[in-house]
């Protein structure tokens, strides 16, 4: 005999009444004295039952009924709004692209939000999680969202002359200056990652203006020959940039809408620039690899050597 828990009958048979093992008891059937008696009830949806040890019945939830997790993180403004509540007037999300590329600039995107900014456009996400078509489709909405947005670049020549960290800082300052010219100085920058490459080192602060006004210097012998490529932008207006507080957040491009938006704008603008440069140097296939070390790019470097847009201070895979 097996106990069927939760069964009731109109004549008062208690829960746990006994029925023959193996007897099928359909939904809407009462159990009376061990006999299944049809009962007039409306059909109801119940979970499947799995018989375990004698005297127990376990419900089995269909797999399709289990909640599904989102395919990718959905960025939001909770972190930015917390910083605004703490006194900031304007918060900028910042992200870089092109840091590991062999050719072309490093680019930094900035999107500024304030207390009036509504939630980000539908579909915004870390640029690395989006297809090229999805990124491009987002650009018109992102160009209208927030109170200001900009992308700054530092060329291959500047990377060779200054090093990648200082070049990132230069590109970030250019982006901040352009955004501040529209919306005013930024109080806090939410920076993706665990390293603050935006804040100038204290020992270099006295030389920042002179460094930015000077043309790219020759690289040291250890770094190799400098690139002949021109600068992409001029020196940023450091008065507009100010001294924003940097708030580091790992994977901010997946949790902060302003950072995700900045990553998409920077990625789209840099990709477009590399496609333009590919017309001048089609052999490197920058239209598809965007300057990164793809097989066709490396093969062309070994066969032809670097172009003026390559980062010549890097250990490029040249020669056989």
C-alpha cells in the first residue's frame, strides 16, 4: 500500500488514506476507504509526482518552468546614482578600446550622466558582448543619451613616445575635455578595471603641460624607433578636465550603463577609423582585424614590415 498525501474526499476521509500500490488516481478523484471514487471537480494544473520511498510523494517541477538566467548582464545606473546622491553633480563612465592592438590608436570613450539622466537605451551592454551590427544600431540612441559624450584618441606615435599608460591617460583627458566643454567639469569618473591609469602620477604633475604641448619625442633605444604617424588630436584643455575623483570598478562595462555606453561609442569610432586606414594599407586587413594580431595581419607584418600606423616600440612579429 502507498500513502497519497494531500488527497481529500467529500465524506471526510483524512489525508493519507491508503490505496493499492500501482493504482492510477487521476486528478479530480477522491479516495474513500482505499477505493478511488470519481469526484466532480474542475481540472487544475498540478506538478508531476515522483514516488520515492514508501509513504512519500515528491513534486517534480518541469524544467521549462525554472527561471532562465539572462544571456548577458544588463547594465544599470545604480552605481552612478549612488555617486550622485553622495554629492557629485556629474558622473562620467569611461572605458578604453585598442589597448592590445598592434596598430592604430588607443581610444577612450566617455559618457556623462547627472541626476536627470534616465535609464540607458534598451540593449546597451559591454561592447565586447555585442555584435558589430548591434553596436552600430545603438550609436544613434547613445549619442542622445546622457548630458555629454565623447571619444578621445592617442595615436601610435604617441603610444611609442609616451608608453601605453600615459597614452591612455592622454586619450582619456581628451575625451573628458570634449565632454566638459558641453556639460561642464566632471566630478567623478567610473573607470572600468582595477588600475587607475587616468590620474597622473604625483611626480609627473609638474611636467604634464610641457609634455602635452611638445611633439612626440623619440623613443628610447629600449623601446625601438618611433612611429612616423601623426597625432590624432591636439593637447587637451586641462582646465576643463579638472581633477575628477576616479572610482574603480571591475567589470564596470557590464554593470554600469554609462561605462557600457562609453565602451560602445569608443569601439564604433575606433573601428571606423581602422576601416578608413585599411584603405591606405589594405594588405594588413585592418578592415576586419581592427589592428589586432590576427593571422593575416601577422603574416603581412612578417612579409612587409610595419606601416607608419604600427606601434613600432612594441615587439611586433616582423621577419621570418
